[in-house]
C-alpha cells in the first residue's frame, strides 16, 4: 500500500464518518425537539397540584417519563455505536500506520539495493575505461621509445662520420689525404641523402570512448518499479475440488508482491518406467491465484508448478505439487451380486486402470426419492456385505474415492430381499457346460468335446460336469429351486467353496447333494455325502426340486416343490460357508429359480 492509497483510504473513511454524523445529528435534533416538546407539555401538566391529579393526568406523567427514558436510551445506544465506530477507526489507523512503516522499510531497502547496484555498475565501467586509457598510454610510450632509439642511433652515426672527416682534414700527408678523402666524401653524401623522419610516430591525443550508460540509465529508471515477485507457494489439493477430467489448483503469494499474471505448468506423472521420453508439459496464463485445468485423465496424478510475472521480471518457479483427478465411476456386476432376506453381497469392478483409495456404497429403498439414502464409506476392496431389511427392494450405487474426491455414481443396480438371489458362477463351470445369458440355466450338449479342446483352470470342475452358485456369506436361511428335464441325470446340493474339483459332487466330505440316476426300470435317487447314501425310494419323480439351507439348525433339506413333499434332510454343522452346486451326468439342461421366499410348508 503506497502513500496515495493510504491517503485515499483515510479520505473515504473520513467522508463516511462525516456524512453519518450529519445524518445522526439531524435525526437526533428532530427526535430531541419532539421529545422536549412532549416533556414540556407533560412537565406543565405535572405542575398541577397533586390534589387535582386525575387518573388520565397520572397516566400522561408516566408516559412522559417513559418517553424521556426512551430518548435517553436511544442517545446512549447511538453514543455507544459512535464509540465502537471510533474504536474501529482507530484500529484502521493503527493498521494503516503499521502498513506505512512496513512499506517505508521495504522501499528504503529497495532503494538502497538499487543504488548499490548502480554504484557497482559505475565502478565497473570506470575501471574498464581506466584500463583502456592505460593500454593506450603504454602503446604510445612504446612507440615513442622506439623512435627515440632510432634517433640516437642516427646521431651516433653522424658524430662518427664528422669525427672521421675532421681527422682526415688534419692529416699533413697530402697524398694520403687524396687517397682517403673520396670514400669519406661518398659516406657523407650517402648519409646526407638519407631522409630522416622527424615527425612523431603517434598522436599525443588519447582516444576517449563515449561511455555506454544505457544499462545504468535503465537501472536508474527501474528504481521506482516494484521488484520481481517471489516464488509462489502451491497449496495442497483440497478434498472434493476435482472431477474425473479437471483439477482446481490454488496457490499463494507474499502480500507485498505485485503480479500482473501467473503461468501455471503441469504434466502427467506416469508409473510406466518404460517410457523413454518425459511427459509433455502444458501451461496456462491466468490472472488469479487459482485456476481450473481441464481435459485430464481420470484417476491420474499430475505435477503442477507456477511462476509470477510483473513489469520487472519473472519469479522463480514454485515448489512442485502433486494433484490427482477423481476416478471414473465403478462398474457394478449384477451377475455377481447376491442377496438373501436380510443381507446382500455387492461386487463391482474398479473401472480405473490405477488403484483408488477406497469406495463408497450408497443405497436406499426404491420409491423414497433419495430421502432415505445411506452410505458406507472407506470400503477398501471391490465388494461389500450389507445388512438389509427383509421384503424390500433397494437401489444401489458405488463411487470410487481418491485424494481428489469421489467419482460420479455408477450405474444403479436393484437388489431385492424377498428371497435368495444368486447366479451360476461361470468361472467354476466344467468346459462342457454352457450357461445362459441370465446365468440361471446350464446346458450339457450332446457333443463330446475332445480333451485337447477343453480349457481347465484351478477353479473349474474337471471330472464332474458341474458348476457352483454363490450365496451371501451370512449364516441365515436360504431357499432356491431347480427345474430339470425328465430324462436328465443330475446332482444338486451344496459344497464348500474349496471342494475338490477332480471328484464327483457327494463323493467327498465337502459336498452334500441329491442325485438322480435313470435306470431301465425306474428313477433312482440318492442323497450323497462322502460317497454314502441312505436307502430312500421316491415314487413320484420331482421335476421342480426345492432346496432349503438353514445354518442355525445345521440342516439341508430337499423337497418336491410341485407336491410340497419333503424328500430328505441332511443334518450337519457346517464349518464354513457353503455354495450351491449343480451337475449333469448326461446331456440335458437344468434351470435355477431364485428370489422366492421359503414356502410355508417348510417348517423352520
């Protein structure tokens, strides 16, 4: 905040207070005049002798007193309000005073730093010019010194020639003089013919370069400009601030920095170590300290950083922060969801390539318009066991959750608690079996597949042409029915999940089943467990078989559902949860019926 901004703020506060005071004074004067007139009137009435007071006059006196008290209370409240306003004004003045002191200190430090930089630059320029002048001086002195040496050598040669001529001139022998004079004269003529350079070889003026003070001038002009911003600070990601394709990014800046715009950078963080090139960096110019980045991948981590720019320059980059988009909605698996009278096991697929933190399951009764929706949060895996009310129909959705927030709802699935609902588990079926699209009918075709064309796994039956069903892992009561063809040889019952896949149902101690064998003479029925069966004869062939399982009583019962006839009951304390099992010993079909309540003729 500069001086002009402070002055403007003070003027605005003063004008607001002055206008409020004028309005309040005018209002107070009107109220006071009205109150005074009322009080005067009532006071005059009070001058009447007490002996002559009537009930009406006594009431008027009380009204006058109450009116006066009301006026005093109003003035007292207005005075209190003025005191509060003055305290707030004083607090604002203190804040402005502190701000001015802080701004002055920063500006003083900024000016000192700028002037130190200017002086340092001038000193460097002066040293550079002094070095250039010294170099010119040395060059000129060397040239003059060489010219002086050459002049000395010429003078020495001249003196030597003069001395030779004088010596020859003083010789008395004329004949010898004539013999020696010609060489000396030639030397003199030769020396005299040589031109002597008497000009200075260098200029005595020094070349003074015009100083380039553009940088200094720019530095001087930048003294009144704010310094470049400091590095911004990326804020941590706020929960529920992202979508599956966008991120809302926020950052902070020091309060004394002035910024014209920010540049936000981001790139995808990939766990793929085989990538040879780094991910492409994207950027966006923004004015505010927050921004929404879109067109991103769901459930993906992004690395983000930001810079701030003003007229002076660009700040250093902020520390890099990691944000995450929310996941894509999960995909519920209706074929793998099972339910009973008071519970349901819900399964789904994540719907995301990368793992998520948890899941949230939302459920409520149909027809309640969402008013009775409940939620189960922080589910770590892709399944959840629910406790529900019997004889209801529920609608369920699932959300995937990570640090960015929850995903959109999945497509709904309806769960009924009117009976036992489950489907045949395709991953346990023998390769010779085919299952219908609704997962409720199994077919054993006439064609025998060669062993080489069969694909077995650890979970599929490989000796008995069988398949398992799936129940809610809750120890309650379950009832379902099986429809069979008249000529079908079958096995129906229950088995532990880890029952041996290379043995027949009922032939081991982990399965209990009813078996139908078609003989030339009759229909034979066996109730097998560990390969043993009691001797029971059934006269009427059951084509719709009811199976009733009760964990609490430890029983597994079979019924001719068409005749409401009890066939046989196993009594056993089941150590683990069991699963329905079905097998065909000859080509044919078997259909599962679920969702009905146990009939009344079945005695709990």
